């Protein structure tokens, strides 16, 4: 196989190195979460040992599902570990005894 640059043609664009690609995608995920309805959430996305760890607390199951959908869209093809807790915000179902 011949070298395309030796024949005056540019080398094929292989994109950024893998590490930079993950960092770029995680940064884009942070931007998207901040801009969309999930902006107020305390959710973190960090690169750990070649995978992305998503951690935090959300106020409802609906928010968790939305978050996971956005993560899947932005980080397709990457190894992602999630530890996202749904906070219980419902009122008590009975009176508290003192």
C-alpha cells in the first residue's frame, strides 16, 4: 500500500487522538446539560480509566431518564458508568409522631 502524502495527496483525517475525543465529548455533554432543562442538576461527568463516570442526584425519575438519554446520545460508543440517585421529594404519607 502506498503513502498518500508521498503522492501529493493529503493524509486521511483520522480525527483527534482517542483521549482528546473523550474529553471533547464529555465537555460537550457538560455544555448540553447546562443549556437544556437539566441545567440546575448537580450531575458530574468525569473520565476515569478510559471510561466516563456519571454521578449525582436528580429530583425525579423523569429527570434521570432524560439525563440518561442525553448521555447515550452524546457518549455513544464509549464505556459509561452511571451512579445517578433520584432524590425523594414527595411529602410524607402520614403524620409524624413526636
